[in-house]
C-alpha cells in the first residue's frame, strides 16, 4: 500500500519552515507523495482550521523546488470555485517544472459561504466540476476547441503549451455522496474518500463498486487522519462527520490497515494535523509512525 502525507499549508502550524521540513522528512522516509489542502476564502468563525491557509496550487510549486522525487498533489481541489482554464495552465506548469510529479484529487466543495465569497454558484457546482474535468483533460491532450454552456465558455484554434509531461495525469475524485462516487467511476482515475468508521466504509465501498461498471476496477485512495498521541481512533471532522484515524494503539492501527486492504484500498493520504494545531515535530513523528506501519 502506497502512502502520501498532507503538508501543513493550513492552520496555526502552517509556515514556510514547516512546509519545507515536513516535505524533506517525507521524502527521506520513502513517502510516495505530498498533498496540500484547498480552500480560498472561508467565512470567519467557520469552526475549521482553514481560515489561515496557503494557496494549494502555489504551495505545490514551492514544494516542487525543495524536493526531488516525491509526487505532489492537492486533496482535494475545489475547482468549481476557480477558472478551470487557469487551473489547467497552473497544473500543467507545475507538472513540467517538477519533471512530471503532479497528482490531483478534485472535490465538489461543501462550504456555501465560501462559494458566495468568490461569486461562484454553489448549487450547480457538480455540473461545473464535471465540465471542468472534461475541459482540463481536453487541454492537456492538446485539443484546440472546447464549448461548455455550464461553464459559459467557448474557444477554437486555441494554443495550450506546454502540456503536462505525463501522458495521462491522474485525477482522483473526492467525496462519498452518490454523485461523487459516480463521478469517480466515470470521470476519475480513482475514488478518494475520507475514512469513515470501518463498517460504514465497507458498505460505501460496496456501493461504489456497484455505481457503474467502470467502478469495479478503479483504485480507492483514502484520506485518513493520523495522531500517535491520540487514544481513540474515532473522531469528528469540522463538519461533524464521524471519521477514523490511526492513533496510539499500534495493534489497532494494523487491524485498520488490514481491513482497508481487504476492501481494496491501495493508497493512503495521511493527515497529521486535522485541527491545524499539531506541531511540526509531532507531524514528523506521525509520518515516521506511518512509514513503520507500512514497511
């Protein structure tokens, strides 16, 4: 099972030094990938650590310059809040400058006020997300014409260079709703859910596999919390959703990983500071714990 780690581009622990230190430690530990988290303009007193946040795409460009081999991703990019042509250009540039190390997860987004702050329609975000994925793939393939009523754009004889170094740049789809699972099956290269309690998650996996014929062969790449100092593996997300993390009980952690392998999970994206307050040293310790668990 491969693993990546979310860098501290948000919360109280976020800083240039923290980003650099965790990135270098992750590369030394054999981590497959580094991931930023995406928000832009959260409402005040949102109850989340995302009110202080470095831009997810720009941070990847910085990480590309301080690392050599580790892959670089966003978990998950809220593309419906952004101009997809600009995003396609930014990501293609990072893939080129990093010698083909870019990865990407895309989600629909959940904070309606944040969409409003950016003048973006929250209620048709799913349709715009689907159209944006098609647009990005078209530009990355070198297509010169595209038309989308939902995105409100049309162009022909356009030039998009340089294209990504990777012939097929992978796009994972985040979320556990029925539309998200269908999107992962039909438009994505993998499904990227947050880890819920294991019985609930096993049912979600079964539901996902039945979403569409294509879902039966798609990878499942889970976003999971990790805190070796915590006593309990269950916690609540900022949205109040029950989730599972790797905690201080190593035997229980191994059971969780074994169960995930049984249901077909092939990749973990670990979050060492879900509240944005964990010190960089504790995040490094969590990274080393995960590396040992998966060795």
